[in-house]
């Protein structure tokens, strides 16, 4: 038998709770057990409404003399009957009902990117994954090589990294557990890869910021370089982990990751801004790099010292500020 | 008092028993006579915390004029001058009379202060500002370690030479607490003021000509003693800095570089290879510093010039590894700088590449200001050569308590004196 119309019971957010395919008329709705559709709503009468064709062939909903009556949704005018078309919403008792014809057009399906994203594609390409792991390990190895000018054994170098290993391991374990709690998979490989990539990126960006600081004589601005790299890496790492752990849509994951990293960087900034403690040493870490990085034009001696007028201003300002605050 | 006096005799005996048995009796007699003669002209100076009344520091002072004018060391009364709300000064005479003291004038460079007590004295010490013969018997009065007044004898050891701030060697054992006391000849003429002790039988006196000058200058003084001290520090740095700026800087060889050598005889220099165990690199170090400084307070001395050079080279490390080493050494290349938050600001710096005499350098120039002596700065110049792959020179210069302009001129001259020899 063909469906004439579909009756949907909606909740307060207009989400469908249950759906009924009306295939023969008349169709009765009420609290009594003799109805075609029984609704357990104390404000609905045992025999509340009837759905049937009128003389002109319209599908009509009519009140069967109920206690609390029939209303169009969001309308306080009680009606005895109403025409039922696609989209017609009525209220009986505390229940909201909606009609839809079988020819009602629904939207195209949303594209599902939950399980298909850049990371999963990388994880699926074995050769790319291996290549990236090689890159990650190379970055760590090169950093260790350049960073140690005393002749150490491999064992000593590895032991120096032990603390870092432990932190990364605990980090990965945390995400694996979280992943298992939210979904039915652990995705160990993916979390390890994200953590490894994050670690290597930190090493790489930190090193990179040292070179920038050297080339452009930016030791004073090192904090901003630090904020920048931290912001980037934390966002990326959180995004990577969350894509596996969370069923939220990509936009939300991006927002969460950005939010987390912004708050971390804000905290760092706040700490630095508040800290104006006194020091007897020069807290300026000036970077020195091989001659190949000397690409910026150098000052002449007199130029350099001519520009120290700004320095004097700066110091004098601080001196007078120190005196005025007393 | 009784205990003190017998202690004194024991002390004097102990001091003099090495000088030769024959003269012991005679010396003891003259010391005792001198002590009796001059004990009424010295007093103990005590700096007390105003809030608690507890003792902060002690020293000795001596009468130099009618009307209760007393000379002592600046370092004895420094706290009082810098934080007048927190401290006050009292005197105690040999006879036990006490009263408040007021600072009238200072000579911060020579560590002298002129105080005034409410004493109606007729007698006072006279001075002998003329140089006297080395080895002359000199007597020193004071209150060592708060044990009571003593006299001890020593010998005039002549001027400490060379030195930025003139001092007399006193061959005798001055003790802490005797600071500010007079050292005088047998006829009672003061030749110097006790100022510091550098260990057994090696002590220093401020020549009395500086006391005479302070007394003369005291007639036309600025109201604020901190301003006076600031003017003295300014004038002093200007004297020696303009001297350094005027004269060419003598250089010495360090590897293939020429670097500043001893600036003058008032500097002491040392250096050598730093190699504790076999390492893949070599470091040669040279350091110089001026011998004298000026006491401002317990935690802050000034008026010093010091510098250090490091020559670092390696034939085993590659360029990247070498520069990791070079960078690490550079960040630690700084001599300790004294001072507390209430004395100085934090350092501010500028950093640039500089090319000079074909040498490529990374140069950092930092300064901080004195909060109580406006117009004085501590300045640090650090430079590292960055044009060789496996060798480099680093240098650091620290000037304390100088004007910004003098620092800048000298730092420029200093850096300009560094050259590379093919």
C-alpha cells in the first residue's frame, strides 16, 4: 500500500522522535489504545484528532472534541480542523507533530571527512610514513650532533635524550587511552607519529629561530620567535591528535587546537610580561653561527656606536621610572 | 674598661714582640703615652637601625676641628647616607659619652666622611699631608671588632703604586672596626685614615691630604650629599676615562689577533690556556682589571675597568659544532657585575654585526643606569669574530660607574684596537 503522508513527532529542538507512515484513512491519534497512533501525553484526550480527506479531496486534520484542542504550532488560536500539507506543524497536548509528503526532497549527504584527512592519507601511504619518520629522526640526530661539541659516545647522547623520550612516551600513552575511550580504536601509530613530528618540529623551529635571531640580530625579540613557534607546533600537534580522538567536525577540531595553543602562548606571554625581576647579569642570549650565515650588511664601527643613543634613552627612562616609583 | 686595657697591653705586646726584644719596652711606653694623650680625640661611630635600635655597623672616628667635627670612612656611614630613613648614627667617646651624629660631607672616591657631633671640644688632631719617609713609625687608633679603643704601631709603607685611588701602605695589623681611625706619627700628626685591611700585616690608609681637601671643600657644599657624591664620582670617572680615551691602547698578540693589553700600570692582568682534560678544542684566555674600586655600599662597588679575551680554536670540530661551542662560551663571557635592585636598573642591550679592519664581528653593547647617582652607568661591550669557520676571538669589556659618553668613546676605541694579522 502506498504511503499517503508521513506524520512526525518532534522534540523541542524540532528533531524527529518517531515517524509514522500513514497508508490508510481515516487515521486516528489519541491516548486511547484504539487509535492508529497512541501518544502517551497526559494532556492528550483518549480520542483527540482524526486525519481524513474532506469532500474536496484535501487531507484534513480535525479535532474530535478533545479537552485541550488542536492548534497550529506556535499559534494560540484553537482550530477545529486544518489542512495537512508538507511542513504543516500542529500541537496537541504538549506534543508537536509535523506532516511530510513522500515526495519531500531531502538535502544531499554531507561529505564525510572524519576518517579521510591529510594525516590518515599519510598514515596509509607506507613509503611516505617511513620517509617522514626518517626525517623526524634525522632532525633529532642532527640537532644532537650540532649541539654537542664535546666528544660523547652514542650511549651518552641517547641518555641525554632520555627525559625527552619519557615525556613523549607519556604524552602518546595519554592520547592512546583517550582515543580508546572515545572510539573503538587506539591509533597508536598515528599518535606516535604526531608526537614525533611535533617534537622534531619544535627542535627544527627552535633551531630556525636561533638562526633568524643571529642573522637579523634579534636576540631582544627572541620571545616573539618563541611564541610564534610554540603557537604553530601546539596547534598542529593538538589538531593531529584530536582528529583521531574526537568525532567532532574538522572545523571544530581546528578551533579547539587553535584555542588550546593560544591559551598556552598567552600564559607564556603573561608570565614574561609580569616578570620584571632584577638581575645582575645580561639576560640576552646572543646567537653565533658559522660565517656562511653572515648575509646581512654590517655596520661600520662609528655607525654602531652612533645608534647607542637609543640605548641611553632606554636606560635613562628606566632609571627615572625606578626613582619615580619610590 | 679594665679588661679592655689589659687586653690592649697584651695586644700591643703581642704585636711588638716580633720587632726585637730590645725595643719592646721603649715602644710599649711610647704607645701607652700616645694612647693616653690622644684617646680623648677618638670616638666609636655606630650605625643603628632606626626601627629596632640594633647595631648595623661600626667604625672609628676622630676629631679634626673645634665644634665636634669628626672624620671617618665613607663606607662606615654609607647606609646612613643612602637610606637616611632606615638608619641613624651615634658616637661613643672613650669616656663613655654618647650622642647623635650627622653627616656633613663626604669624599666617596677616597672613602672619607665628615661628621658632626654635639661635642664642645677644644683639642683635635692635626694633619701631616706631606709625604713622609718609608718606614717611619706610625701609630693607629681604633676600636677593633667593638672590643674597646686600642693603639697599635706599624710602619709607613709608602704610597701604593701605581693605583687609581691613592692609598698608603700601613705595615701593621688593622682590624675591622678600626676603619675611620687616625694613623699618626709620634708627634701626633695624622698621615692617613685607616681604611682597609688586606690580610696579615698589610693594611691601607687614605692619605691625609684628601682629608685636608675635604675639610677645605666643606665650606661650599651642595645641600644634598648624594648630589655631592654623584659629582665626585662623575669628576673621578671623567679624570681617568679621559686619560684612557686620550692615550693609544697598547695591544698584545693573541693567536693571529691583536687585542688590548694592560691599559696602564694600575691594572693587573693574567691569562693562560684553559685545558682541563683532552678536549677537541683549545681556549686561551687573557684578563685584566683595574686594581682599585670605590665602595658605594656592601653590595656595590664602582669605578672599575675590566676586560677579558678568549681565543677559541679547533681542528677537530666542524663549523656548526664549533659555533655551538663558540656561542656557549660567549654567553658566559661576562665578569660579575655587582649591585642591588635599589642601586641599578636591569641591563638594556643593542646587538649588531660590525665590520672593522676587515674583521667581521657580532657586537653586543649593554648599559644600565645608577638609580641614586643619575648620569652614571655600568656598560658592557661584548664582541665575537664571526668570519672564521673554526677559530674565533671573543672579548668583553666592563666599565662601572662611568658617563655614557665616556663609555661609548672608550668602547669604540677598545673595539677599534682589535685587529687581525695575516
